[in-house]
């Protein structure tokens, strides 16, 4: 089920949406707008997640013991490759 949300777009925005439909990005104006909302929400979710990770490192900074573990893991993963 979908919910209609009345909104207005500028002439430029409408032309941009129409160009995307013509290029096959979406099947209709509504489809293009839904895809845009999904991508926007995903980018915000990712940015907030990244900020949460960065904040955790600010609260508990990485130490030398973490560097050693990261290097050991990188070496082990590289050696496990079948090249």
C-alpha cells in the first residue's frame, strides 16, 4: 500500500525528473521520486552510522595493540588468498 503525498516541484526539478524517466532511470515520475527518497534515506542512515563509529573511536581511541592485531589479520587474510 502506498500513501499519496502531495508536493510541488519547480520547473527545473520537473524537467530533471522527466529526463530521468526518459533515460529509463524510473518508469514514471513517481518511481523516480521514490527512488530518490530511498537513496536519500540510505545516505543519511550511512552518514549517521559512520558518525557513530567515528564517535566511538573518539571516546575509545585505537591503541598500538589494535594496530598489531589489524596487521596480523591483514597478513593472515592475504596469505589465505589462493593466488
